[in-house]
């Protein structure tokens, strides 16, 4: 057991999560789609830099969980793809540039952006040596994006692909717009124009896995009542410790041990059949620690090499002490509380508007995140990083008098004393998000006289029982910083937030958002139409953005070659190495 693991086990309570990916470059061809390479015969010679240390095991901690397990396309927690275990079709760097991943970048697309021809790297093979084919990708996507097993990532990965709605509704068993022309060529037909499909396929959720490792579960379909049970059966196979070594992968690192929380042990080694640019690291040891004070102490004591996805008071202290260790990464997302609009009292739009107007947005961000996260622009979900951002668009500026008027106009007015209990579910959120809910609760009490607010971490903890939640604490946004994708995620019926959290419907919204998604983002009317649709959404008062997400990671000075982009969870893992200290 390594020094890193001993130190954590002796002194800390562990919980885990992580995220890394890799940039690739062509290697020697591995043959056509039907050939099987000798296991391990592709391991390239590694030429370490002159300043490299002898020990090339990267130690990482991360705040966040592993989700449902090491399966791209579902609730895919960051550590389950650490080191890019599974390669997505493309990689997207911090500037949004599309780079080769599993696919080459010499794709063909028709003039109206409704048909793409993609080419898989000729040399790309699975970790068992089998050549990766277009049919492999199709088989996986048809499996993992089926409604029996998953839903939300399907939208941004496959939302424009022909036949996706019928597939999502269970009317078909395959996605009609995907066709393997040969082993290494994939045709993708779209039902609407989409010029950013290669960028969308740069996210980790688009990466194919090996369907044949799960095919037998289809024969046991009667055993599973819902997607959670499906994912549980998949997790039993490769998410229970050393059995992870049997998982066939496509990227530069393969797992040797994956244990979910609370053990939170994630170990990786070089993939001996990795077909891209040789990796410099021998392996990775990772865990999650949700206590930022512990991360702070370990980092200051030089016990970890990287700490990823940071926020909160401890990281504030570390930034003050070691500002050179911090790197900021662009993120187009927001922390939020979503109104459950079919549950009282959140079912009244004027009450929702009153609650929004009683919030001092800058104070929420300043207190909850100690100024480390940007305040919401008076209730707008669109962060400054987005195309078409308008700083003057402030739908709900702090205005206690207007808030009182909205409250009086609602069916629950005229005063805060007549408002039924508001139940807020934090659902395992980190401390700053819980603190934001508590701060807003106090603002409602002071500015509207609303006293009856209950905040709980689990629905079963509410004193009146389950099924009464009026607001849910979560996050929102889009992977690409364009308003069309943001609105699809928060205001379209196929978007996760709109469909699963608010339970709100509005005629015509889907059509307007689909039109935005089909537009050229560079056209003169794109921003005008985007802002008009954003106003419709905010007029309905469906979400309370408590702050725009800003992201950082900590990196020790002896870590060389490492960089990342939250645009697509891209990490330069083939270039990363440890220098002599």
C-alpha cells in the first residue's frame, strides 16, 4: 500500500471523486476492424524528461463522488474516468478547439449540417487488443442511452440525431441516425442542423464502452424495475474493488481497483495496449475527501500532487497562503435551487417572483462562498462566460417593496404569515450550497416575514414526511457556453432540469429552443432570439441561481505538463509527469 493511501486511511474519513482525460496522437496502425492484437504488444517506450522523478505515480484528491460507476454515458462521476479510461470521439481544449480523440478530425459534413461522416483512428484498439469499430460505438450508445438505463446525458450527446425522440420514448430499440459504413467509418444523420456536434462529442459522456461486457444483462431485463437497478447490476460487475481490472477500456489508463464511497479507492495503471501518445506516468492513485480543511492540510504538507474542483473556506485560505498553486478554469454553469412547480406553495408564479425579488444576490455569493463564486445577475441563469450575455438583463433585482407586491398578488398572500411551509431539499450538497439556502431562508424571513421554511438533506428527514418538497438544491448550465444549449437544459421538456425538477410546461418553448439550436450562432438574430427566450424563462421564475460557478484546481510545483479544460473535462494526462522535488 502506498504512502498516500496509508496517510489517508490513518487520519481521514474518505469520500471520493475525480476527473481526468488525455490528449492523443497517432501511433502505429493496429490492423483492420477484425484483428486482435497480442495483449501488451503495443506498450511504447517511454522517454521521461530530464527533470523527471523516479516515482511516476500521481496522487490526487477530488471533492465529488463517482456517481453510478465507471460507465460513460450515465451518472458518470469524475473519478470513474480518471486518466481518460474511456476516450470520447474528440477532445476539446480550453479554447474550444476540437482535437483528435477516438475519432480523427478529418470528418465530412454536408452543407446544411445534417449529415456527418466520422472516421475512427485506424490504430485505436481496446485494452484487450481488439480493434475499436464504428459498430462498437453504436452498440454502446444504443445500450447505455436506452431509457431503461439512463436519460439525461443522452440529450446533449445525441439530442440532434435522427430518431432520438422515438428511441427515448421506447418506440425503437436503436437510434436510427447512426450507421456503420465500415469498421472505421460512422455516418450520423441529424433531424436538425448542428454545427457543434464534434464539440458535443468531446465530452466524457460520449465515450463508447464495450457493450459485450454487459450484453447478458439484457437477457435479465425482467429483473430490473428501473434505471437505478440496471446501474446497480452494472456496478456489481466492475465497481467492487479489484474486479475493476477486468474492465476493458480504450484510453491511456486502465483501472486496477475501483471501490465506491466510503472506501473511495481508485487506482489506475498504464493501458499496455494504449494506441496514442505514450504516457509518462506509471499510474494514478486517487480518492475523494469532502472536508476542505483536510485537503488544505494535505496539500500544505506536500502529501498530494493535485487537488481538483475546489471551493469553500479552506480553499480560500489556501489561495491566500499559496496563490501560485491555484489555477482557474472556465465553467458555464450555476449553483441553484429549482422550484417544484406542482407542489405548494411553489405552484404560484407570483409567490415564486416574490421569493426571487427578496434575495440580495451579491450577499448570497459573498457569504456562502466567501466571494469565491460570482453572484447571480439578479436571478438570471446565464453566466458571463456565455455568448450573448447581457449584464443589463437583471430579471429580479433585490427589491423588498416589489417582493411584497408579488406576495400580495399570489394566492398565498397577502403576508408571509399566510404562506404554507416551504421545504428545501439540499440532497447531499456541499456546505456552501447548503449555506446559500440558509442565507436565502433568512432573507425571506427578514424581507417577507416568511417564517415556516424547513431545510433538510434527505426527503425522509422532513417532519411532515416525503412528497412535499418545494425547492431542490442542485446546479445547472450547459457544457458549451451558448444560450441555445443552456435553454435546452433548463427550459426544454427533454432537458434534465426542466423535466425532472420543475415539472413545468409551457406551450411553444420546445419549438423556440429547437429553432435556436438549429441557428447559426454567428447570425445577427441569434442573440436577440436567445435573450427573448431567456426572458420568457425567467418570467416564469423557475430557478434561483445562487451563484455562477468558478472552478479551480491546486497543482504542486513538481507536477509537469498538466492542464485541463472544464469545457469537456479534458486533461493533458499523456503529458503529465512528476519532477524531482
